[in-house]
């Protein structure tokens, strides 16, 4: 689920950001310009999208959006021209018009953001470019969304918040796991009080990516390996954290107070780098002893006294898991290795689980879930996320995930690095809402006011066929 590369040669120092004040880590020194929680932008009957970064995650995003009514794919950007042309041919094969191409220059994305005929910039580049591109897009009148994480530093988190508030443009981090099926089921169950008062939650990104990170062809300029080489903490917290933060109503009734983080030693990455460097000079710059530890465990305490445990291990040979554990005063749920729910010492039986699913499946899954599975994207959650985002924009509804969620979830990485460097001492979590978390309303699980966006099935050389949703 890692974000895709933009192109060789693009990763590096981010472009200067105009019109953004410097970060204020002391939340009491900052005044909120406008509360973006619950903000509904004017309706857009058609959402004209420009995509930047077509190396890894980008092509699948373009493909998914091509199925959604009310979407016009008007621009494609990557410094490698072949990537743009490949997507142009895909659009043509679906009977869609070619988009405007932006390529051949490291600054091509700026020209795309400056195009007045675009409403929404969809960013699937390496991490270092998420904030600069999103800020530039919002400053030029565009709503923006980026792959995860939205920012690498606390400075960048504040830049996103300040720009979104000032421009009154949506910024959404594309946390697809918030739209996975069991996560949505348990969120609705929590909303209905099934688990009682939530006490503790757990999330993770435990995924063996060791060989992939050293693959010369997977990430342009080896950017993801470089992230692992120079940072030590929970570098990728949002997949496990996003869904449980929604359960806990973080930024909407509760907020993170402080965290503590601990990393193990690195037992594998430096060794693999040395082995590869001995055979291939390409890897010599990576043959260092500075890699992040195999396992990072971060603990968060919220203002209301709940706790969250987040894990990150993308090196060890272990079964994939995002954990997704919810524990309350009346019951619990756990997703891995299999979705399970309990209200006592034993898990519910399969037939009881089916009854719970029938009772608590939220409206969005009933409406779009089957089609999401058909279109795909990590089992359908990617498409469900895209469809819901477009439906909200078209109907003038608040987005499920706003800029405060993007900043808070992304901030865990640099905060965990700070804690790890300081013998796991606690670190305060900034309040990016500047106090509005006390009155912000939890996200709406119904399709009230929306649900009007159709899905089309496009076949090669055929016109679109409405699918009746």
C-alpha cells in the first residue's frame, strides 16, 4: 500500500512554499483561521481531476476514477513521458478522451496545478513531495488529496493545516484502510454502542517489504529505501491508526495527548545492504549502519484517557497484519488473523458473526461494496474511498477525512522519531484543531445528502454502461 514514485530525478529538496507561516509547535501560540472540520465546499457536478505521479500507485488510481460518473480525468503528470502515454492509451481503450499531458520537466506538476480547468489534484508521488504539491495545489484554487503519509515533518503538518484553512480548500490524505470492510463494520458497531466505552485500540503496519525496498525498479531513486536508512521510528503509521482514530473520534470529541515510542535494533536491513554492495557497486551508498529498527512500538494516550498501540515492522519475515483491535467496556473486535468479535472469553461463532454483519453493515458498504470489490484496489477499499470522496465533493458534503486528520496521523512518524532518539521519553502531540476537537462532530456514516454518484462499466471500444446503484 506504499505510495508510488513520481519519476527518477524528482526526489530531493522540496520546492519552497509561498504564503505559509513557519510551524508553531506550541499549539497555544496559533490561532485557527477557519475550522475545516465539517466544512462543505460548493457542489461540483463534475469533478475535473489531475493526477501527479504515475509510477506505482498512480495508474491504479486513474483506472479506478475512470469508473466513477461525474469525474473527468483532465490531466496526467509524470516526468517520465512513457508513463503518461501509457495512461493515455488506457483512457482511450475505455472510450474516454485523452487528458492533457504534463511531462518532461521536474516542475511540470506546478503547471498542472496552475491550470484553471482542474478542480482536484490527486497526488501519488514519493512522500517528500506530498506536502509541497498539496500546498501549491490549494494555493492555486484546487482541492487536493495525497497518498500516505501526507507530511514528513511537524512543519509540513502545520503547512497543510494553515493552507487548507486559509484557502478553504479540502485536503484529504488517502487513508484507504478507513474504507476496508471490517473496519467500517466495527466503526458502525462502535457508533451504535456495541463495544461500550472504548478503552484501548491497536493498529499496525506489519508487512515484509525487505526485498522490495532494495529492488532497483520498484521505487524511483530508491526513495523508500532512503527513508528507512535515515529515519528511526514508526515511519508508516496511518494504515493501522486511521480506522481506530475514527472509532475513538480523534479530532472530533477526543484528541491525542502524548506518545512514547521504542524501536528495536535493525537486525536485517544493514546486513542485506552490505551483502548487495559486495556484489553491486550500486548499493554501496546504502551499506551503512543507520537503518531504522525492525520493530517500532508506539503508545499514545488520549486526552480522555484512552490508549492506542501502533506497530511498524516492514522488515521481518512475518504474516501481514494491521492488527485493528478495539477493546471496550462491553466487547472487543480483532481483525487479524481472521475477523473476530467477542463480548466475553470466547469469540462469536460464524453464524453469530453473520448476524452482526447483517445488523451493523453501514450504508456505504450496502450501496457500493459489491461494486468496490469488482473494481478492486486492495480488495475494494481503494475504490470505496475514491467513490465516497467524489460523491462528497459533488454533493457539497464534508469529507470523511480532513486536513486535521491528515496532519495528526502523519505527525506520528516524526514524533516517534523524536521519542526514540530520547530513550522513549514521552512527546506531546500537537493539537492541529486548536481546540475545536471539543465541538467537532464525528464523521457521518450514512449517505445522507449524497449517494447520488453512479458507477459505470467501461469496456474496450464501448460506451459506458450505467450499473444501477
